[in-house]
């Protein structure tokens, strides 16, 4: 008994120290994601708090950490711009309820069946849009709404750097923040216990305050003032566009959370994730966030990996990280007003770069070219069209590719002593291979009897069945008894 108590105290001490590390990683990201999404910074902190104190207590995964994610920034910004901040709570609340339903129906495992190429393409597209948008923030200018507009407007944004001292100062702060994050990895291990993003934001804030730099800083409204409860007119927002946004939130947040859970499970030897329960836990968290009008949450791999690497053993670490966020937001809200927006843009550009699968694309192209094409098309569609349509395009391509690869057929031609040609078709006959089958049959000589042997088919879809029957009937109508059709059916 004494041994167990000692082990428990040691675990709690380790979890407490791990939670502080996760808190320091989460703090700048919570604020940065909120600002990039076009909502008050406090709403990002609320989502981080709920991710720790609510989702962190629920069963599912013991060590992964939830909060606002850079992966949803673009989608949230589009939703807020289209429907207004008042609609955000309803959208997130609906997303949470839908996740709870999916988890209760035990559909959590199906999200793991989504093609990895689609998920990586989705994250790459999000990363590109995030980077493009934050480049304008570095230049202290408003980003165009469309992905194409963000690309074509870059030359003009670069031109503004030399037209204003304020713009140039903001750009230097932002790029300096990126440099600090990148170079921080080379610092001694003791210093690297502090996350580079936090160090970059603190240094940029200190420089801004000391030299009284004329750059935009985070607007502070107070934790309670930032809460935006869904009003009685929320029902008026039920329209096809909002429903599509809810579905996009649900798909992306659930897929990202469950893929993160799979990745985190590989980092430790503790209890494995129960995916349906984890999906329900994410749903409960998003439901609470929706009530407060805050940002949607997902499980975040960066914070989760940090939690594991810091030595966390139980869910106490992620719960405590939420407590530290709450205490910071309640006791030191004015500190947020010192943070330059350009520094947060630098943090998010770095986060966006980490979403790009730069190291995976070339090996994937060499080994699985079709998967690489799906990844690239999904990312391009997200940048040029929109998030929801881009993901749907990626999913559709993935399904078509899988159907094509599994519908392999082989045609063998033998000749019997009586002169009859026997055409044996083996494999999986689907509509995708129908042109090949019909071309081979049409190439047969017209003066020979034919036996079409389908007994070797493992699968035959309706399109192939109808087409082969039609082909046989057509030729038998011209010459009765010419075609003999044999099958297992």
C-alpha cells in the first residue's frame, strides 16, 4: 500500500510539471489561433480551458491534449466572415452534438478509415491557406478572402513593406519571431524546456513595450465579456450553408482528433485510446465551447506529443494545463494586450509550415504515385476552392482510386476442339473495367461460337451484369446459340 501511494505521489508530481510545459506551449497557440480566426483572443483561451478541464476529465485517450487547432483556423475565419461571430457558438455546439451522436453510434473507428493522403492533403491545404493569410498580417494589411486572391495579392503586399515604417516594423517583429522559434531548437536542453513559440512571443512583446513600437497588439475584452452565448435568434441560422459548415467542422475536427490519438498511442506504452469514447469526449468539449461561443476544439498533436515527452503518466496533466490557462486568463488578462499581432502571425506561419508534408511527398510519389496525386489535388482544391469542397474532392478521388485498384480483371481465351472460343473472366468486374471487357468481346471474330465463362469472378456489379447479358442477347438475336453465358449465379 505504501509503495502504491509513493508511486501515485511521484506520478502526480510528474504530471504537474508536465502540465506546466503543456500550458506554456498551449498559451501562445490558443491566442494566436483565435486572433487568426478573427475572434477575440479570450475565446481561444476558453477553448483551451474547456479542453483541459472538461474533455481532459473524460474517458477516451489518457494523454492527448485538446484545444483550438491551427487546422481549423481557416474554416473558422470563413464561418465568422460569412455568418458573423454570433453564429460561431451555434456551429460549434451543433458540431459537438453531432460528434456525441457519432461516438454513441460507435462510428469513431470509421474516421480512421479515411485515406491518410486525404488527411495529409487537408492539413497541407490548411497550412498553405494559413501561411498565405498570415503573410498579410506580417505586412499589417488585410488578407483577401479567397485563396487565389491571397496568392495574386502577395506582390502588392510586399510593396507595402517599404511604404510605411509601421508595416516594416511589424514585418521585422513577425519574421524575427519565426527566426527565434527555428533557432531555439539549437539551444541547450535546459533552455529548451521553454517552448520556442512562447519565447518568441515574450521577446517580441518586451521589445514592443520597451521601445514603444507603433504596431498592432492583441485587443483585450476580458474573459467574461468575450463569452457569446447563442441567442434566441439562433434558429434563423439554420440554412444549407451553415449545415455544410457544421459537417465540415465535424469531419475535420473528428478526423484530426482520432488521427492524433493514433499517433499519440505510438508514443507511449500506457492505455490505448478508445476511439468512440474519445469522439464523444471531443463532442462534449465542443458542445461546451459552443455554449460559450468559443472556438471549436480538436486534439492537437503538438501539445499531445509535448505532454508525453514531458513525462506525463495520467490525464491529470492535461486537466492541470486547463487550470493554468484559466488562472492566467483570470489573473493576467492585460498581459494579452502587450502581444504584437505580427508575433502571433509568425508563430502561426511556423505552425502552418509544420502542417506541410514536405518530407513525405517525394517518397510517396516514388512508392504510391496515386496517393501523392490525391494529396496534391486535395491541398490545391482547398487553397483554390474552399475547405469543404477540397476535402470532398479528396475523399471522392480516394474512393475512385480504391475502386479502380480493387477491380482488377483478367481475360483468358481458349479454343475447344469444336472451334468454340471460351472467354474466362476472373477477378472483380465493376463498371470501371467494363470498357476493357466490352472492347475485348467486340474484338472476337464474328464467325466463331463463344462461351463467356464468368464462374471465376469474385464480384460482379450491376452495370457489368446488365452489359454482359445485353451483349449476349444481342449476338444471339443475330445468330441463335452463338453465345453461351455461364456464371455462378
